[in-house]
């Protein structure tokens, strides 16, 4: 697939989610099709956006970005270096002169640990002709309330006023950048943006070394993945991006790198996704486990163990901060107009106050592999099992109690089938873990608990008049999460009840190729966009139900809706023309990986 931008003035393009993420599991940024940094938060993913143009509305062209521009831009071509999150942007001007910008966040092993600073590197190289360029650096502070103040040094600029003072070290004239002066690009330029610390080394040589080391790291990591035969490029890009959504210091995995991208035009469904949802993180580690990426699993398990210790057998929130913060109070950022001017811009997420009982299942499902996987540096212990038992007891106690559901309804509660199913899965998997540890009495206990929960679900979630499962106990409504009954092994794909459920879900929630989460009004009215992960869930169940060719066709449809970076956001318009919702969305990339693994021809077909 040709992922190059078409010739023309890239700055004339409307604001969109056609963005390229870069990062290193500490720092992350989004770069637009003009090669501008338009989103990056400091000092971590949930911090103040110094590059805030993505949410700057019409003013996003004037502030909150970092650009390298041609005097007379004529065309742009962008691509990642193979098997890395290192972006190259090649810009051509009206005279035919060409220069290249290489953007990345350093990541490699050094001094016995991984070097992953809260920093970005830009290398600008002349390619042909005599390019005349302008570097514009306009960070904001306090969520768009002010421009960062600039102080100059002999070889650096400092940007003061935000949560983190930034220093830009460079080997070009700092006045070129500070004064946004047009100048002739005659030799490579290196720029390092990071903490307010000096660099006592040749900046060009340092940047080139970092580029080489970072390239080697990512290609080495990709080489460890067990990828399917088909759709390799798509799977690799999704896997790399999922890793970029990890906050490696603690093991947290964020749902997306952005906040407040609406679910559809003017929807007011603008949420902050820069936190660790236990549900989303479970799906991420599940997908990466299928690729053999045990490092993400192991680090996330450390995050979970800390949460379990803090809960002391009690309530566990649906989401936490990347630093294990429990208070994620939601507020507005009034000085940013929002994506395309569609506010509000939210900081924090009120869902941390919700009851979402499926999280107990997701903790156990994320952890249980560690009792069986001999690759891990730290296999799960008997002590870990006993700590998990407290989580399982909460799951058992709450399996038939109302909650806000995985869709986080803000105005109503019910006993949701998906939540009950995940509570069943917690008990069932604890039985498996107990048997592996030789704790036969505990295995009997948890298998008994699982049987009780299963009986409740089959009695109350199954609607005998309709012959199918319903979204809530005693109800008749539909919910795309019912498709997950197969994935967690609660129901077999050839179970007549599941076949009837699939038929009803398709008829009620499918809109052309795409799937809604639900079709009923919620706190903000009726949904107007499809939810990408739900379409991937449909693809999985179609395949498992014997409709593989239909599943492959639908999968190819979804691949064709990715951005130039090969990624997806949370939502898509029903005509497939535009992506909406926070980006890049881990849920959606998980679906891509899982479906590719499931649908691909085996390697034995070419060996």
C-alpha cells in the first residue's frame, strides 16, 4: 500500500487523525502529514501538552506545534523506517529541492538498562537542490493557557512555564529557530528536545548514534515476535504502537495517547484516554502474548500486583493513572478549543468512580498465564495466587450486581452480561491456576464458584423467548460485547444459543461492514459512529462460526480504513469515510492483531 502524501501544500489539509505516533515507552508524540509535532505531553503521557495544536481548533495553526517547513512547500512523503517507530518525512519545495526530517524518541540498552528519556530527536538532512527551510517551535503551557517562555543559550533554547522545562539543544544557529528565520539548509542539523540538562557531546554525532541504536533496538524487538504469514506489515505496526502505549516505568498501558477526540462530529463524547484501563490493558497483553511479546505482559503484571496490594481485597477501579494514581478527577481545559474546535477538552476521567465489575475478571485473565509460562523471568507464585483469590472473591460476590458496564454508562446501571461473564472467567481461571500449583482443594473451590456463576448467567442472561443471550440480566437488549462469550470460552461458537445471539447482534447492530456497540440512546443520545473493536469481534466470531471468507473480506475492509501510519482510532463513520475518537486506540489495534492471527494462512503453507 502506498502511504505517501499526495503532492500539494500539506499545511492546507484539514485537521484529521492521519497522524504518525513516535515514542519510546516514556515519551510519545503525534506528527501530522506536514511533519509537525501537533501532540506531545510532558512530563509523561497524561501531562500538560506542550504540543497542543491537535486540540487547538483553528488556532492550532498558530501555536502548540514544532514544524520544519519549506519556503514553498510542494509535496510531502512520509514513512516509518522498517520495523521501527522512527518517522521519515521527505519534503519537496516548488524548485524541486528536497530535504528529509527524521523523528524519533531514543530507546536502547545502555549501562545495563533501557535508556528511554522524556525526549525527542529531529535530524534534518538536505537531499537534493538547495532547500530553504524555517523551523518553528511554539510550545504551550498550562493546557493552552499560555505560550511557553523562551530563553536563549549559545547552543540551546529553554522553554519555561509548563509542567516540565524543556531544553532544545542544536548545532544550528539558535536564532534561526527563536526568530523563525528562513535559512538555507546546506548540511545536516540535529535537534534534541528533552529535560533542562546540557549535552556535553557533539550533538550531530550523538543524534546519529541514537538513531542507529534506536533502530537496532526496535528491529531486534520485532524479530522476537511470532507473527502470522499474512498481513505482516499491519501486525508489526500495530504491535510496535501497542508497545508505545506502555508507560514502562510502572508497567501501565494507556488506552490511547490522546484526550478529547470526539466519537463523532459535535458529539460531546470527548474523553481523556491517557490512563490505564484494566480492561484495555488485558486485551493488549492478550494480543501481544499471541505474538510472543512476553516483556509487555511481565511489566504489566508488576503494575497489577501493586494495584492488588493497594486494594487489600476490596474495590478495584476500572482505571488508574500510569503512576498508580487512583484520583483521576475530571475537569475541563477551557483554553483549548478542541479537535476541529469541537470541545470540551477534558483532563481526567470520571469513569474512575464507576462500578465496572468486569475488571476483576480482567485482572485474573491477565495474570493467569504467569502460572503456566516458563519463559517469564518471574513466574507467578503461590503467594500471587492467594493475593488473586481476594480478587476472585470480589468477582464472585459482584457477578450478579449492577454496574456501569464496559461501555461506562454515566446515567444508568444494570446487571450486564459481559461483566458477569468476566466474573465467571475469574473464578474459572483461578481453578486452572490452583490445579497447576497442586492446590486441589482450592481448585475445587474455584471450579465450584465458576459453576455457580455460570448457572446464574445461563438462567438470567439467556432470554428463552428470544432464544438468545441479552445484554443485561432479564433484558432483551443487544450489546456487541455478547460476541465475547466465545473468546472467553463461556460458549462454543456452534452452541445454538450463540448462533442465535450472533444472528441477532448482526441484525441489530451491524451497519454495512461495521458494528455499533449498542443501538440504544445513552447519556449523549444515539451513537452515530461504529466502534472498531466491535467489528473485529464480529470478524472473530464469523470465522469461528465457519464464515471465514466473509470474515476475511470484512478484515480487509478494516485494514483499508487505517491511517497512513497503518493505525486506527476508536470509532469510524458508518460510511467508512472518517475515523473519530482517541488515537491510536489500543482496543482497535488489538482487534487487528487477533484477527490477523486467526485468519492468516499457516506458515506451513509456504515452508
